[in-house]
């Protein structure tokens, strides 16, 4: 059994703005924060860094061109 790290936010507060959560929009405080969270997911704001899967992809990323 592992022990998880304590949460940095208070229970019952919005994870985006820290306002008290409402029962209708739990765990968020409003529809606006729910929508912002969805946009963060859709816009890859919650991505984690990692190694490039393909070396040729790194070359493309460095010069900004799709083809050589």
C-alpha cells in the first residue's frame, strides 16, 4: 500500500481558481471554470514532457518544415 502526497488545494475548492465548489459544477465553482478545464484538455495544456518518439520528427520540429 502506498501513501499518496497530500493535495495542494483545499477539498471543496475549485482546482482552477480556488473559489468554493458548487454542487452543480463539482469539483468546479462555475460553468466557466468547467469550460476552461475542458479547453485546457482539448488544447493540450495538461501534457507532460517526454522524449521525442522519432528522431526525424525532431528534425522537422527544429526547422519548422513538414518535408525536407
